[in-house]
C-alpha cells in the first residue's frame, strides 16, 4: 500500500539497529524495546549479586554480636589466696587412762571416739609457693552405752551417753611442692591443674568430754545407781602437720584432699580429778572445695 512515504532502505534499517539501546529512542521498534528490557534486568541482578557478596564477606570477618565471647582460661594477675570448706573424718587417738577406763566399764570402744569433722580455711599468698592459712575445725562424737558388768535391780541395762566435742582455731604455713601456676606476663597467670602441698601450724583447741545418764556408785555398800552428769572442758594448745593436693576443676574452682595429724591434750576438771591429761590427738582425713581469688 502506498502511504506517501518512501520505505527505509536496507542500509538505513541496519543503521537504526546500531543505535544504542539505552538511548530511549525508537519506541515503535519491538526488538529495540525487548533488548533494552533484558539489559536492565541483567544490570539489576548484577548489582544485587555484588551487594549480597559484600554483605556475606562483612558477616564473615566481623565479630559475632549475638554469641558472648568465652571468658579466658587464665587469671589477669597472680592469685591472692583461697577460701574453702572441708569435710571428712577424725580418727581419734583416745590413748589416755580416761578413755581406757570408759572402754573397760562401758560398752564403748576406741573407734567410737572417731567423729565426722568439718573445717573452713582462708588462705593468703605470701610468696609464689608460700601462703598463710587461718582455719577453724569442728568435730563431735556421741555414743550411747551401758555397763558391761552391772544391771539395775530390775535386771535392766544401766545406760548413759558419752560425748566428745572439739573446736580448733589454728594458723598454718602452707608450702606448694610444685608451682601453683606460671606467669606469662604482668597481666596473665595460668594456674596449675594439680598442686601438691605440705604444711604445719599451731592453735588453740577447745574440748568438752561429757557423760550423762545413770551410773553405779562402786564405793557404796549396795552399789547404788544414780543419775548425774560429768563434764570436763577447756582450752588447750594444739599443733599439727598436714599434706594434700589441690586439683583445679573449673577456672578458679578447686577440689582438695588432705591428711592432717594434730597433737593436743587437756587437763581434766574436778569431775575426773583422778585421771591424767586427756589425749585429744588424732588423724583427720578431709576433702573440700576451694575458690581462688
């Protein structure tokens, strides 16, 4: 059909196709519009991919803001000391004539004077391997008994209770056989996992030897039975040696095992006036938990 306009030649048509697609010209040309749309989509995808890659790289190199950083497995300075609690068993010597008399006439054995024990320690460092300790120990045993050779007039047992209580307040010097750790800088100290130690000390021990119940008056003609309470108590010096090991279980927390031998004796009160000094010595085995500060 003749429109009154000459159609473009093949050369002019090729020139039209070579016009850049981003020029926005020739909206009547479908191939031009389609190609330009494809170019835009590729550009968007390219920019989005680049942004995503940069974001992933940033997450990989930046510190995690959600998870808390683990605390370091070292101290920022040398330890100043330890505080702790111990518990165990006291094996009493019970080797004086008062204990012998009680064992001979009553149903009490030497092992009955063994007792559960507890203790509290506060330790302060004096040197890399040397420390001073202030401590408190407590032990009590109680034994119900009866006469071995006597009964009352109804042929019933003559019963009583024997009780021994000890409180010991002492100071000690503790020496670590191996280093308690190593200092890698002025602000970093790595505690040792296991530290064996020995030590010695002295203090004051308060004891109470108590008997209450029914007793036989062996000096009376009829061997009368009476009810009474006999007591001997007081303060007396004590000395001890010990050895053990501290084992680190978590950062500043330690468990310990210790053996300690104590020497002490007390003068009997008037209720036991005819007896020699009361043997208060014994060996104590304890386990405990300590916190280093």
